[in-house]
C-alpha cells in the first residue's frame, strides 16, 4: 500500500501582502508571506 499525504493550503490577505499557510499530516504547519496572491499560490507546489 502507498502512503497518502494530505496537503491543505490556506491563503489570507494581510494588509498589502498575502500569507500562505500549508498543513500536512504528521508535519508542523508552514507559513510564508508574499507580495502577490499568485506567488502565495505557487508556494505549496515548490516545497
């Protein structure tokens, strides 16, 4: 059987910036701040 990794990304507008928060089962949450929403949405795919 293969392992299933659940990934959830959350985007939030913070003033003039966007915060991306990524949660994965069994790992601590990661977050980063970006100038544009498009940059924040690319974040989970690059990790």
